[in-house]
């Protein structure tokens, strides 16, 4: 089906011998297929709000206690009369008896069971007295109640990843969000790679004023604030998958163009290029048939890292609120909910685990490709 050169076949065999990279590639393919089948592996829709009645049997029990705490307060006038008393009568009688024993001096009143605070009040021509029981509160009654069903809700059977703050199944949103992230990352990596190849090839092959003008344009374009552009475009055209992909693709080609330009500047003076020019071949054919196959090595090793950066950038924008629309399932949007609900560990663990696994697999694949396509011979110091 594909007619690979002997050198390419040798590199692919070297990649397959790297067990870590090869198994990471197979696992990534499995994760990708699983995410593409999100509509079949998820029993619920990612935007469906779960009925709280279905979670009644999973409510946690709460113990409610009623405590009998005795407090009293009143005003003692200068003539020793206690007025405006609030509290149990037995406490009032004990207070008056203690006051009588101490000759009417409220400062010397002491009751073993109560904490007494005294505050002079000039406006009332008297002294305000506050009494509170010293001993620990006694339990008057104890009964159990069920806590209400609130969002977010912990993982339970039927919802293994829990429920988010809007009452939606986190498992469905993680799988669908992973599918969107992978599709977005692949589309962005391919579009950035294609645009970078075209622009870098033109600059590197023709050189001269074409290269100078192209480099100045690239430098000016790379200096534009990407986040401000995203905010402006999102506010003008509304947020969506296509708009977000176009905005990202406008900036994602810059790094690739540098690699391609450097390779074309190095290869355009080679003998096989001069021979192709002598044969009268067109510039397009020389670029894509003769130079590009020899400059493909850094692009192959760069692609997995472009994919990883695209997935991470989408999650970061969704976390900040400048990514996909609110109802769209997204890993970054679930992580942003966890910032508000700190107790909901499942809102951090499961989407974070999905991002970690995918990015780890992509990094291991990229390292394997870099080692397999590295033209330098390995040496060992003895």
C-alpha cells in the first residue's frame, strides 16, 4: 500500500524495537478509538441533567442533635431591683440569692454553673448582667436525617466518575471531551504542519528577498497577543470549534516554518537539487519531490509534540473560559468547576488523569520517533 524507502523501513523497525514507544503508540490508538466511540460507550448524553430522585438511595446520613443550653440576661438597677429578666426562673432565683449574700454587690456574685459577664450601662442607670452555662451542652435529643441531593455529587454506581456542578455525568463529559480534544489536536497539528511546510519551504528554497520578507512577516505575526485575538474573535463571531481551530491555526505554523526553512536552506545547495534544476524541473516539483522527503525527519519527530501542545492549549483555554461554548463537553471546563467546589475531588482526578495519560503517551511516542529518525550514530564511552 505504501512504498517506503529502505531508510524509512529501517527507521520504522527501529521505532518498533523501542518497546516503550511502540506500546505507547498502540495504547494511544486504543484510547483514540475508544474516544471516537463515545456515543456508544457512554450510557448518558454529556449535556443530560440527571434526575435527583435516582440518587435518593445514595444520600448520606446526618446526625442532628438538640442541646439544652441555659442562658439568661437582665438589668440590675442601682436600688438592687432586677428588671427585664430573660431566662429560666430557677437561674433568676439563684442569682438574686447570691446577690443578697454579697450585700447587693453584683461584682462579687458567683455561680458555679454559669459564666457571668457584667457591663455598665449609663443610659439605663443600671448594670447589664449576662449568664451562660459553663458545663458542656447536654444532648436533649438525637436523631438521624438524610442529606439532600446537591450538585456536584460523589461517584456512585451508574455514575463511576461522579456528577458535576450542573448535574451532568462526569464520565460522559470526560469521554466526549477527550474525543473533542483529540480531534482538535490532530486537526490543529496537521493544519499547522501543512502551513508551516509551505511557508518555510518557500522561504528556504528561494531565499533572498523572499526569505527576508517572509521572516519579517513571521516575526511581526508571532508578536501578536494570541489571547487578545481569541477574546476579540470569540466576542465578534461567537465561540465554536471551527472558529477556535482557525484562530489557533493562524498562529500554530510559526514554529514549524522555522524548522522547514532551516532544512531547505541546508538542502537547496546539495548536488541532487542542482541536478534537478539542470533537468528543467519546476520549483514546485523540486520542493515537494526532491527536497521535502529529505527534510521530513524533524517534522515527523515534531508532530507528536505539536499534538500535545494543541490538546493542552485547548484545555487551558476552556479552563479560563475562552475556549469552546459552555455546554460543550471539555476537560478544561470540568477542571474549572473543581476550582469552585474544592471538596469535589472527582472533578479534578478524572479529567486530570485523562489529560495526563494522553500527554504521557504522546511524549513517549515523540521520544521514540526522535530516537528512530535520528541520523546520528550512537556512541558509548568506555
